[in-house]
C-alpha cells in the first residue's frame, strides 16, 4: 500500500486525527463492560493494549460535537460539511456518497503510542460505520470504485489502497470501524485495539475525553514540557531575564508533572469552551503529593477586588513554606544573569533580602493591567503578614541593585536603578518609588556603535520601550499596593480605591466568568482578549466582553476520591469566533 505524507491532504487528514486525539498524550486506564455492541451482535474479543500506550481518546457523539464546534466558531464554519461523515469523506479523499455510512452518533475512538524514534507519537483513529462490509463494497466495487481491499492475515483488517495515485494516509476497515493512521504499519499495530477493545470502554459524558497514564506523563509529555522550558532558558542553562520570576514555578510544575500517576483531560462545549485537566499524585509522598497537600487555596475575592477597568487580572496563592523553598531558586536565577555569578557575600545579601520579603508578605497577591490612550499600567495588591518587616525587606531588596556585580550587569544591559519617595498624597501611608532608566550603553539604542533610534509616538502600536519606567508602592496593614507603567501614580490610587469603590467584581461579565471557580484556587488568570486587541489598535473602551479564564488548584481527598490537582480554561464564544476569524485571515 502506497502512502504519501508530504501533500496538502496529510495536513487535512491530520486535522481529523487531532480532533479526536487532542494532544495525542493520555490513556484511559479503566475499562468497563456494558457499552452496546454493534447492531446488538456480540463484538470481537478485545486485544491487549499496544506497547507504549500513551493515549486513548473518546469523542462520544461526533455529530453533536461537530455541530457545537460549527456554532461556536460561527462565520465561515457554516460553509464546512454539516456532519462528521461528510467531513471525514472530504479529508480522507473518500467518495461523498459514503459519508452517510459513517455513524456520527457512535463514539469516535483514538489511540496513540510513544515513538521515541519519530517526531510524533504513532496514532490511529476509528470512525464507526453502519456496516463495514457494505462500506468496503461501496469503495471497491462497481463503476465508481476508487480502492482495492487487501486483507491483512494477522489482524483481519481490510487494507484499502487507491486504484489511482497514492493515499495521504493509511485506511482500513475492521468490523464496523473505518480505521485511519499515518502508515500501514501503524494501522495494523494499533487498529485492532481501536476496533476491538476500545468500544467496550465506559463512554465519558464530555464532548472529548483523554486520560494520561504514568508512562505518558513521565515520558513524552514531560519531555515536551522540559524542551519548551529549555528553549526559554539561556544557553548556559540559566533563565533569560524575562523568565526569572517564573523559574521556581516552572521547575516545581515540571517536578509535579513527572510525579503524577495519571491525568485526565476533557473538553465540554456549550455557549463557551471548557477545558479541564486533573491529575492524581503518585503514591509515596513525592512532589505531586506534597503539592496537593501543601498548596495554598482559597476563593477569587482578591481578584474581584482589583480595579474595574482591569483588562487582565491574576491571582496567586502560596504558603510561607513554599516561598521559603523557592528562595534559593530565585537567587540562582538572578545570579545566573550576572556574568561570572555572584560572590558569596553578595549572594547571601540578595538571599536574605528575598527571604525576608517572602516571610513578611501574606499568602496571596493579585495583579492586573489597565490601558488608556497612552499605554498600559499594571497594579498589584498583596496580603501583608508583617508590615514593618516587609517595608525593611523591600528597601533591602531594592538596595541590592547597588551591589557591584548586579550594577555591572544592569549597566551591561543598559539600565540604571534608583529609589526614593513619590508624591502621591492621601493613600494612608508613605508611597515610595523605584525608577529604572534606560541608559545609552553600547549596543543599545542611542549608545556607542548603535544607529539612532527612530522616534515613535508615545503609546502608539509598535512604539519602543520608554526611556524610563517607575514603580510606585505603598505598604499598609491591609496590603502591599504597587503600580508600574504609563501612569503608576494613577494605577496605585486605583488599586487602593478599588477595595471600597468600583471593582472587577462589579463588572457583570467578569463576575460571571469567575464565579464558577469555587474555593480551591491556587492560581487564576482572567483576561478580555477582544478589548485588549481594541486597545492595542488605539480604540480604548471598544471590544465586546468575552472573558477567558485560566485557573488551577487542588481538590482535597474525600468520599473515597483521592486528592487531585486540577486546572481549567474557559473561553467565551466571542473570543473563539475572533480567534477563528484572525486565523482565517492568515
């Protein structure tokens, strides 16, 4: 059987595989009898799982889910085939007359296995057909025949080869399943499991469900995650400057990922798209078990207390013990930016300042971003455990910028840092500022050996960074307030006033999007992508409300269920339609 993999058709066929396989990483671990057999007849006996199994995917109601996809995307999606059968026939190069043979009311099934010697996992997809023998006849007999069928003796799969040209994928029929894979070898290796074993599994309630076993999580999934993180790090293994604050969080997440016993991914579609992920820690008290037990969780109140004009909001909770564990990682990350590293004395001073600030603040901080005609302003409010200690710690931390190795690193990058008081009255405390200025260093715009920088209108799309930026902060008993950006004084006043005045919780779309999160949240992010785009285009205040919410947390053990880590993403229909429109434009 001849298979081609370089034309446009493989890409279209791959889209069909992706629809069912999702991330191509996971495996449903629990099999249960009771699924209906084809046409009331006892189905073939199941076969063992293929070696290296990393994914089983279920699309319980293909036609209904495809209808939801078309409705959510809107616009040009109305021109796409109206059923999964017609979509499959189009993608796979089958006669449109056989589209009605594909049963969109019976689950579509997918499986993937690890393939370290290949750029992606080996995968196979099974689409249920009303009568496998009749489908073969329609494809191979009569004047309109386009394929010939060759039985595979080992698996009983009828391998389908085109009478003319080559096929973009490998096709076959086993029982009442049309099987699709990248190569004939993948088809015969994985097809029997798809057609004989997976139909006996318990069908999930979601529109798409994938479960990931330990083999997938500690193997290809972790390898892919580490590879992505490595690309964000510097060539010597130290994080790039922009990744320094994320280093402890990412390293911790990677450790947890490799210590999960299994994970589950689901997608549910209604007026929005709801993606869910949950992971069960491996026994033995490893990083995942520790995270599920120690993770600081709570509700979204601090996020709802941000200013009402925030187009982006973020909430992070962490316990003092977790912050203390991350101090050495932060010190290592900052030290990695200094050429030759930090000498022991300077390293100890930096660590002491970070440790003191970590000890003195509370278990959460919330931040947001607002936009006006001139540009963005960010603001933060954090819980305070010890006001006096935190004030001293932050001043010590700012003072580390004067350490010679750090000062040299800043100069090399073209920056200078200074600190002092800020004139922002009536905020219930002393407001201080930290100023970061861009200097005319060599290699920087305006520096030696660099061409003159082209002037850009302030706040205009594509304008370069400002020559100086200020951070204003205020510490009170009810929180640490800070703001940085285009107008830090206004941002600080807004963050303070939001506690008693108009806040994000008073914005109906934002409140409705955040309400379902519950009280087990460790991290939450909400943003208004359409309004953000409008601001970037110089149209502040424009754009429809279409919140996107991403959150993570830990659900405690109870009622026979083990403790679990969870994550979720909820995307409003308007945001999906705009993303689809922008994608179509490119």
